């Protein structure tokens, strides 16, 4: 897609109804914080994003629309544009090409019949109601860039582009943004490998890593049941999920905050949780935080072939697991024992009977013996794959234990 700059900001029918100031007063670097929302299987990352999305002090884009934007900003294609000198039209065209899930298709028939579908294994779609007009976005983005370059003497950082995308999207939708120091809520919806932290720090302003957590066996069983049709092998699927759990649950000993938010609290204690988050972010509480919407439109998703929206005040544990065996559950209990304690989740009674003590108090050598005994039983797919994986692979037992049982890596702070 190519965007030809034409007209002015005021000529765009969509770029209107700004509730705060003029474009010239927006400073792309005056972002209060960036919530980097990760996920651990079916643990509520979408739910959290959808609860936050309509707040007047928050900039956000549709879930799953910008999953790899940080990597894209540091890609060769962007470096090539920077190397040729900054031309506004080229920069905007690069954004449009790399953020296809933000814009309405120019072919009206396609727009009316098909929602954009991600090309990865998730197959997730972006609701057409959440998309913006390409021309409106381009005109607003151009004005934001011109103001920014004048203010900062032609300096453009990776974090400026990240902010630019969120501001231009919000204004193209006619969002009512009540502050010039907003919080960005970005759904990463994947894990952040420690080697990628520097890229994240260079691309966002005041990042706060947010990992949503859920009773782990419930979360994994739900996730596997949903993912299985998209993967050729269970091993491939397992490695994606175990990477999320292993890397997302630990504090990385960096200077930025890292939060854990419980799936169960989002459903059962929504108001208390959202008030606590607002207090920590220094923003006012708004009733929209109790609704799962994006810019006022209800967000609907499919759960067990049922379309749902909103929180569930009658939330209960999964009565029966459909994917995981009893041996799998014991293995998971032991691997992530200290996180069960941190987030007040119950161990399976079979696990307590198996080790005959509090699993979180086990010494590492004893722990490995118990895990090996489960593997010897051949009843746990988790155990079999973990013991067989290559030494340096994320799903290798030693690699997992370096994170899950390493006292130098404390669990994330629980927000409630």
C-alpha cells in the first residue's frame, strides 16, 4: 500500500473530534508509561487489554495488530529507509506496510466480507470495526512527524515511531484523549526473551512488563486445546507455551517494573484490580475499565464455541482437563511450584501425595528425582519432551529450572 500525502489535517473527515489540544501540542516523547502486555497461554492477556482500551488517558491499538512492531522498527527494511534520509511519505508508507491490521482495506467488498487474519499459527482476526481509514491515519501521522522533527531538531528515535503509531491510530478513530501524557497499552501477546530486553527498552518509553497469570494447569489445558489444530506436532506446540511460562513469570532484575495480574482477579475482583492499576499508573479511575471494549466497541471472542464478552463473575475452575494427564499436572506443579505459592494457587492433591511435603520447599536435587520418576512412568508428555530436548533448548529441563527455581530471579510482583 502506498499513501500519497494530500490535503491537510482538517480536510480529513475521520480526523476530527480531538478532545485535547491541537496536533502541535502533542509531544511523542511525553508518554507516562508503556504497558507491555505478555501472555501465558489462555491467561487473560486479551481480557486485560480490552479492559484498558477505552480509558481516556490510554492509547491502544487492536489486540494482535502490533505484536512484532518492536522487531520491525529495528529491521533491515526500516534501516534502509533511515539510510536514504527521512522522507515523510516513505516513513508513513513503511508504517502502513508493517501494520496492516490497523487499516480498512481499500477494496470495499473485501472490507465488508473479510476481517484481516494474522498469517501466524494463531489465525486470529482483527475486527473490522477497529480499523481506521488509511488516508486519515496518514494525514495525522504526517502532521505529528512534522511537529516532532521541528521540536527535536530532526531527531527520530525508535520510541518516537512507536508513540507515533499509537497517537495517529487514536486520533484517526476520533478518540477522546484527555491528556498529553498518556499511557500506552501495547499487547505484545508473546514472551520477551532476556536477549530482547535492550530492543524493548529502546523502542518504548517507561515500559512496565505485565504478565497475565492463571491457575497454571487450567491455563495450559485451555491453551493446548485451542492451539492443537494449528500445530503439526505436540512438541512444537509445547515449546511455544513453555517458553512463555518460563520467561514471563520471572523478574528480570532490570530497572523497569514488572507486574503479574491474575486472570481470576480480572473476572472476580475487576473494580478493585483496575483501581489499583490506575493508582500505580497515576491516572484516574473510569467506569469503562469495567467493560471489555476497544474505543467503545464490545470485544467478542470465542470460548468453547460460545461467543462471549465482558468478565465472568461466576468464574470457576475447569472441572475436567481435556488435554493434560494427571502426570502432566504433577509435573507442572513441581516445575512452577514457587509461582503457585506466589499467586496463591492450589497444588493438585496428587502432587502433595507424591512428594509428601510442600513442593515449593524441595531441594533442587530432590525435585529433579521426582521429575525423573514422572518421566520414567511415560505418562507425562511434558516430562518426556523436557528430558529429551537439546541441552540449550528452552524446553530442556535444566534451562527451565534456571528460571523457575533460580532464587536470583524472584517472581513478578502481583498487582491486586
